[in-house]
């Protein structure tokens, strides 16, 4: 420290006052320890940034704090051991990340007198850097999705993906589209089997229409007439002839969704159509040739249904010439942001009101398991868009189904142990687990001590004796 002539002339009190003022008004945390590591001075900023209670600093040296795992590392201890300045990055239990610098103070004989520690909070800086990087990534994803929309590279209800898994699936679909063999699409409900089927039809170059029928949505007694059509007078109410879906799909594609729900007695008729390409309307005598591509889809285990004799084995083999399994959304999380931005963009274009997700909300949506897959995601985004009163969608505005359910602490079931424990051991084990749980839910040790109803010294002793993490 440099002194002016003013302070060199018997102004010790003023110098002390100035140093004390600087010490206490510093935004950085400051702490000074002696050559044994015991803390002599510290300011309020040090307590606030590190989250270490004053009772700890007044009781334990820097070396003891490290031994007791109150801190994960200590630049002060390093300076004490090496007599050199050390700077390290430390993340404290209160969640703050800091740069800690410890500078030794030596006398003219190089004997260690004190160590001056400086703690600078860089949590906000790190968060700003992370937010910036996430914003860049989100912007890039959003831009790519918009480019696809603008360039017309998205079909039907839009084939949106970013994951390598979906890229391979789409590439496979493009290869399959070039021939006329049946295709079987497998996957959970809502993964987008109908969208992929539409994409395959578009890529096939077929001149006919894409006809979509859900085999489970039409009553069994009507499904045959819907597929094959009927002639006038074929049954009561058939006042005129009608083309069936097989004929409507001529030179196009017939998509049989939920093929597992197709009635067993209709399965053999579908097999005959697949084998010879001929159909005959109900009540008719004329045989008609149809040139159509069959794409079937199901979320059922068709092989298990074959074994249970609920689905014909020969039809299964005929449909399963080319198969594609679409993984659930939880297994391709890279696709989630692109889908979210796409549906938000559609809503903004339709209603003219722009709304955005904050970074934390997007992270929660990516972490969610999406049991209903893309169909659920679309529903959530539409509902949230309409219910959000502001231009930014926050986590609290999402449906309750998205919010994770916090599990209460479950005590260890000692009676489930293979080997019974002594009562003392059982109590110690539960006490250790309970303290670890409370520490994880507290930002500081003082907060944890308050929750447990003990003083900070007792908590430190328990932490050390029980070897709490």
C-alpha cells in the first residue's frame, strides 16, 4: 500500500477509518486471516457472496473449513501452504460462482504474516454468457425452421426435425418412397406417423390422392363399405353406387392408420387386394384394378397380436415388407425446440400476436418426457399461447401436467435391508440421509441449520461425524 505525506504525518486514525470504510463498502468479498488461517477480518459482502455464516468464520480457520467440507476448495489455504498468490473458481452451496484470489503478506524475512482474500461473484456474468449462447442456439434453430417453411420444404402438417435419428428416418423414407411396396410405420401415438406417411406420398411422385383412414374410428359394419364401395341396392339405404377408398386412392396412396384395429374378417380381404390389386364393390359383380400404394401404421405390437391370433400372420408379413419405427419425442429431444418454435410461429401468423418463451421455460419443456409426443406438444403450445396474458411465456403459465412433481423425502426402510441394523446404526443412517436432503434443499448452511432447528456449530459437527456429502 502506498501512503501520501498526509497519512505519513501522524494520521493513523484517519488511515484506519479509510481502510475500514473501503473494506466494508467493497462489492467484493474480503477476508483476512493470520498465518494459521484463522479469520481476523471479513466484510458483509464476503458473507453474502459465499453464504458462509459469520459463526463459521468466527469459529473455524480456513484450513478447518476445507477439512470439514464447508467449502469445496480454498485459495486461502493454497496461499498459506505455498506463500504464493492463488486464484481459483469456486461454486458455493448457495449456487454462486466466484473467482477467489488469496494474496500472502510477508515480512522482510519472507515470514508469512497474513493472507488477504478477495471473492468476486461471477454468477451473473456466467448466466449472461449461458443465456447468450442459448439465445444464439435458439435463434439458429428458429431460423432454420423458418427457412424450411419459406422454402416449402415442409409437407402436410409439417415434418419438423433436427435430430440425427429423424434425419436417418427421413432419408430411409425417401428411399422407400421410390417403390410401390407396402410400408409399415410403427411408433407410439402422436409421434407423427401420419405426417411421415404424407411425406412419403409426396416424395413418391404418384399422381393420385393421399387418402387417410383410421381403422379404429369407423364402426366395423361400415368399414368394409368405406374401403370397397358399394353398388346401388347392395343394402338398405344404398340408393346409389359409391366409390370406395381403394378406388379413390387409385394412382395414389392409401394410409391405413391404426391397422391393428382392422376387423379380423376384413384382414383377409385386404390381403387379397395387396396381392392382386383387384377390388369388387359390395353388391357388385365387376372386378376393378387399382394401382395404389398402401402405407399402414400402428402403435400396437402386431407381432404379439399375431401370436394371440388377433392379427393375421400372412397380412402382417405382407404389410411388413418395409418398416420404419419412429421413436418417441423423449428420445429425440433435439427436435423439441424446433417443434415449439414452429407451432408458436403458426399461432403468431394466425392471430397476429407475437409471444416468446424465456430460456428457463424452454429448458423445462425440453426436459419434459412428453408422453403424448408431438400431439401433446402441439396442444400445450396452443393452450399456453391463448392463456398467456403477456408477450413472454413463463414456466408458471404452462399446464400443470408439465410441472414436475416433487417427491417428499422417503425415510430409508431399514426393515427392507438384507441384514438387520442395530438401532443406533439405523438412526445414524437416517440422520445422515435427512441432513443430506435438507442441505440439498437449502442455499446456505445457516438456512439448513434453521430448518433442522439446530445451531450452525451442531450442524457442522454432525456433517463431519456422519461424513455427510
